C-alpha cells in the first residue's frame, strides 16, 4: 500500500457545478430582462391599441352629438401608431418604440385640444397626455420617466397660459356635451392608468415568482454542490478552492495518520459478485465515516479496500477542552473499527478482519489535480503508517513510538516489536490492545507488559 497512489474522485464536477451556479445566475438575469422587456412591450402595444380605439370612438361620439371636427389629427395618430407597432413587432427595438409611441401619447392630446378650442370646450382631452409619464414609469422605469413628467407639466402649463392670455376663435358648444366628455375623459383616463398599473404589477409578480423559483433551484443546486465538495475536501480547503486559490499546500508539524486495510479482501472479492463487493465496502466504509465524524477526525480517502484518516489537520473542535485529544480519538476509533468489523460477516459467509497502522508526526497536505482533484497527505509519517498497516497481523493495530509515548498511560499495548521500513531501516512498533480501564500508572512508571489479545474476537464499543 502506497500513499502516492491517489484515488480519483468526481470532485472535478464540483468546481464546474459552482461555475454552473454562477452561469445559471447570469442566465436567470438575462431571462429576467428578456421577460421584463416582453411585458413592457406588451403593455405599450396594449395602451397603443386602446388609444387608437379611443380616438375613433371619441370622434364618432362627437359626430353623434352633432359636433363636426376634422378627422385629420385622429387619422394621423392612428396611422403613426400602426406604423410604430408594426416597427416594434418586426424589430423588437423596445426603447425606440417607447420613445416614438410615448411622444404620440404626449403631444397628440394637446394638439387635439388646440384644434377644438380650449381646455373647457375639449372637455380636458389633454388629460390623455398623462399616459406618457405614467407609461414611462411603468415601462421604462422611475429615472427615465422624469423627463416625460416634466414635459407633461410644461405642455399643460403652456396650454393653460394660451387659454388665459390668447383669444381663441372658439366655436360654441353645448355644456351638456362638454360635461359628458369631461366624465368620459376622466373615467377613461383613470381606467387606463389603473389597468396599466394592475397589468404591470400582476405580470411582474408572476415573473418574480418564476425568478424566485429559479433562484431557489440554483440555491438548492449550490447547497448540493457544497455538500459534495465537503464530502471530498476539508471545509477550510473547500473554502480556499471556492476562492479560486491555486497550489493549495500546507505543512502540519503534528498530525496522526491511520491506514486500515481489510484482511484478505482480494481473495474474498473473487468469490463475490460486483454488487456484493461494492455493497460490502459501502457498509464498512460508511460505518467508518460515522466514526470519523464522531471523533472529529478527517477522512482523507479510500484506496481499494484501504481507508485513510487523519487527525490534527483543520478541526477547530480539537481546541475544545471537553473534546478528547486527537491522538486518543484516533486510538478509540481504531478499537471501534476492529469491534465493528469483527461482528460483520461478508455476503459469502467469511468473517472479516482489519489491519491498522497509526503514525504521528509532520506531514504535507494539499490539493492535486485540476478536474478530478483530491486532497492528500505526504511525508514520512504517511509512509510509516502505511508500512505498519501492511506489516500488522490481522486484527491488530500497530502504532509508532511517537504515538505510543502519547498513549501508553491510558491504553494497553503488548511488547515492543521491530519492523523493517523501506528507506528507514528497523523501527520499533507497538500493538494497541485496549483502553486502560484501571486508571493511569503513576508518573514515570514504565508501561506494563500485556498479553497479546486477538482483537478480531471483538471489543466492547466505548460509550
């Protein structure tokens, strides 16, 4: 077993997922703008159609009351409105369409009023020009509507000044006719303004609901992506990767590393179906994952039937006074791993066992790869833990001298042994047996010798 054989993970998709989330947000913004433009264009088309219809209806009603006015102004308005609507339907140039059509809305009512005579005789027909600033604020926005409102106020004031200072050649009109058209104009304009605001609010609320739903979907996808990333990388490393840091590498002076290997797994897998093999590994490693979370350790990776875990890397809970030291946590986890596996039977009926190697010392940790990247550890400590796992007897946990010194007064070990480590020569190792249930020896007392116990027979889980 060699730490240099880094396992491929599907984490490369996480970064692309994060990019997809970002791109998804951009697409949503584009879709939002497109939908808002469509709503604005529809409202302006609707308003233009109503104005064309109203101009025809008003002319017919005037004629019905016996008032004969020139049809030139209404016909010009209708023709130009039809041309502008056709232009928009063909080109979809909303800004230009708004400028042209709102200009018609603003100036035509005043021109019509002046052709009739004055404000009173025209029954306040110039009030229809109010649709220009109202349409601008609904369709174009608050800032863009200010010039239209100022123009409307200016045209109204200028028209009132003309009525007051100039003597118009005004034809005589029946006051009942004037009153009827005052009512019609006020009611129609009020209805138009209300319909515009109602339609605009309803459509934008519907659009906002769609956008909010898309935002929730993007948020859910982002949370899933973050959880997947955290299943592969420690949280501090994942945060740095999301900040697009490159060459992520850290040195750690004191880290405990464990390798666990299922005994005789290769032979067993030859007698099992692929589904049974994957199911077996998933059950065992899922239980190990739960133990890793319980003891606040860091799972590094799995390589075939081997499981690698470390302590002392990033976990802030290690500084909690109520939290046991990570060296003790690793020892307790190793004992519970043996206890779990000893009670587990493979689908083919064979009993299972573990070999475990633990070493403590400095390591280098970092992220390698660009797409299927992975978080890994390097250094003598990792190599020693891997070698001790390979050399351990089934059902045993071998630890190095550094780990033994930190644990011997709280745990029981057998006599010291020696193994050959490639590139290091002979090394002293100890087999971890159990947590010391009878209290710690006095300071300076040598660790007591103990009879070797086969951990495959099972140990009680620590509660």
